[in-house]
């Protein structure tokens, strides 16, 4: 597969087309003569690699929370526990806030396959170092340093993965490809979350981290099977400066202001990330305090239930949800997410937690699937790294701010009021999404058999 050129024999042509030409959403005639995307070698290699590595990542999140729980006697002290979780969230977010605007421009000038393989190799090494350093020091500082480096690799990996996907499938199969990649995350969550909770509680958080290091190695092998050749770039190395940093951030917000469909998608996506920030700080403590025996198994099961809901939501968006206008679909989803958060906040029963998690996963799915496809189809192949880096910057900034607010509210008024605050903010975002979307006519997503829309920003 050539990056922006002719496809290799036996594989689907890329979706990038001519440089500067956005790819349409669905309905490309070429897609009718090609096998399903999972039967195409290049995309299949990407999909299986992601499935296995994401499964390992679910273990890592539970392992890190388990490490902090062990370090703090299962979050016995609210104040110190809130700040330990807040710090973990910050070291996960800081690399995006610091480096995303720079890495996007660099990714656009790099061989995407090489970027993905190098990133996953480094991630595997770093994950394996966490238990070694914690046992040596019995302090969380080395753990936070390694997590910072780990998520620095993520800053490079994620925009490269989003940018390479349209190069591996034809335009008519792009939405299906994104739905399958989302499904890979959901399946990995469904397997990895309960498995991770059990492994952490029975074998220890260190074992879970070693398993994740192994899954990154499997991902590297899968990525190496992709037949791909990058752009021949003549632009040289991009300038790196504080001015460029601010310019890239401004470009991301300019995209939100200038395109109503993009703005609607990012508002909805931002609301989901904001809810995640509150749940990371307040939700984890809420679950542990309600449990008769603290541990990670309950958290793993709840993440699985959330993943099942997200899986059904992704399927519905890709089928019947196509007939609903995007602002209505996204706004209604956020309102249902707020209902799930309220149920989670006011109860201490595990069954209610599970029902709430299912509702949240089901209702949040449209924000992830629609925003990914819209940004891919609305940009050229040489711009996607910067566009997705700008998106990652904005989402992680929201996660940082919401996590900070959650820690402050939890310390002052408890976990229940913190989660209720997040429910109110998500509901407000749902109303804003519908009202903002009325500024222009944003249609529903086209059926697979319909002609490709001329406007690449149409849903």
C-alpha cells in the first residue's frame, strides 16, 4: 500500500485519494467490488493488533488504580486518595497538552507504519518497568514518571493510527472501518476489564502490567504485516516553537467555530471526556466505598458492562441511527448519559451501578463513532495528523479540568455530589449540542447504498 499512491496488489486502495481531497463518507462504488474490510490484509492486521493491545491497556488502567489502592490502604483517606487519582490522571494528560500540537505536524511528515511500530515497542518496555521501579523505591513518583513517558508515546501513536486508517480502506468503507475499530475497543474492554480486575485481585497489579507489555509485542508483529509506504515529503522538519504551539491550538478552535458539524461532534465528544474525568476521580472512590470487600473485580465488571452498552450503541449508530439528524442523536445521547450518572451517584447498590454503566456506554457511543469519521473525511491525508492532534489536545484539556474540578468537589462535598455535578454539565452539553446544530442543516448519515455526499462535512 502506498501512502497517497497506487495500492499494492491484493489490497484495497487507500481513502486518501489526491492530496487535499477529503474522502466521502459512504457509498463509493469501489467498495461494492471489494471484500469486507476485515478480510483485507492491511486493515485486518491493524484491527487485530489494536484488539490485543487495547485488551492489555485495560489491564494497565486497573493495575495502576490497584497500585494506588494498595499504596493508600484502599483509598481509606478521601483527601489523599483524591489527589493520588488526580495526579495519575494528570500525568496521563500532560503529554497531550505539552506535545500534541508539535507531534501532529511531525506525524504528517513521517511514515505512519514506522511511527506505530516504534510507539508500541516503547510502550511495551515502559509498562514492564513500572512494577520494577515501584518495588525498588516503594514510592509513586517513579510510577508517575513512567506513566508520563508511556502516554507521551500515546500522543504519537493515536493520531498516526487515525491518520493511517483512511489509507488502508476505500472511502466507501471508512465508516465501517471506524465502527470496527471502535468495536475492537469494546470487545477488548469486555474481555480485558473483568480479566484485569481478576488478575489484579488474585495475581497482583504487577502481573497485569507484564501481560500488557506482552500484548504490545503482539501488536508490533501485527503492525509489521501491513503493506504500506509513506509519503515522500519535501517539506523538511517542521519548526517547533511556542508560537507554533499556540497557533496549532488556535487552529483546533477555529475548526470548531468555522464548521457547525465539526463543532457539534466535538462538543458531544468533549462532554463524554468531561464525564470521564469526574468518574476517574469520584467514580472510583464511590465504587470502592460501596463495596463490602474493596478490590478491582467490581470495577472490571462495570467497565465490561459499559463496553457492552457502547457496543450496542455503535451497532445502532451504524444501522438505524443513520436516519436521525446528528445533533439530535448526539444531544439525546448526552441527556441519557446524564441520567445514567444520576442513577450511579444516588445509589450504593452494585446492580444499579451496572445498569447505569450500560446506559452510559450505550448513550456515549454516537460521540465517538461520528466524530472520528467526520474528522477523517473532512481533511486531506497530509493534514490528518495535525487535525487529530488538535482534537486530542482539546479532549485531554477537558479531562484535566474536569478531573481537577472533581477532586475539589469530592474533597468538599463527597463523591455523590461530584458525580451529580458531572451529570448536570453533561446534560447542559446535550442541550447546547442540539441548539448549536440548528445553526445549519446537518442531515442524518447516509445509508451504505446511497451516493456519497458532495459535502465532506455532511453526516
